[in-house]
C-alpha cells in the first residue's frame, strides 16, 4: 500500500485502476468471509482504508479542478475552448496546483487552490449563500 504522498503523485488513470483492483479484492474478501474461508480478517479493514484513500485523492483533485474552473477570470478564458485540467498537490504551499491546457497543449491558465480553508458554518451562512474563495492565486495566459 502506498502512502498518501505517493498516491498524490500518481496519475489519475493509475489511481482508478488501483481503486478498481481494491474494490475487486474487497468483494473477494467479503465472499471468503461469508463462506468462512477467510484467514486474515484484518485484511478487510486495510483494503477498506485503501479504497477510502484512493477515493479521497481522486475527489480532492476533482474539487480543486472545479474550484479553479469556477474562478471568473479563468472561466472567461475557458469558455468556447476544448481544455483539460491537471491537478497536482504542491507541498510547499499545501495546496493543489491546477493547470488548464487546450487541445494543442498550450497553457491557458494556472491556479493554486487551497481546499483546507474553513467553510462558512451555520444555517445563516448557508441561507445567505456565503461561500469562500478557495483559489489563492492564479495566472491567465494571454
């Protein structure tokens, strides 16, 4: 099992393959447990944790991409273009670095997204629609 640092460095495709393999292993472990053939019951807990870590990293990447794409200046650049976004965790900033490129590989925009910012709490904040800007900095290619 890879630690969280290694998981953040992996590509999305590799993470999805590992997630699928872990889910398949979990199915087999549950089946073995039901038929009383499972020797190491603690393996179920470890596989469940692996699945949670894979899903967390994939979800954080998606949240970072969505937050960066929602930034008004970046959204203006992306409108009407075919683009792809990649998110990598930057340990110096403790934030996700999201890069947007077009179909030719030309850089359209770059953003630093901090998903660790405190979100507004309480019913009033929710009703008033208050939200926090998760994008700490960005650059738009001209």
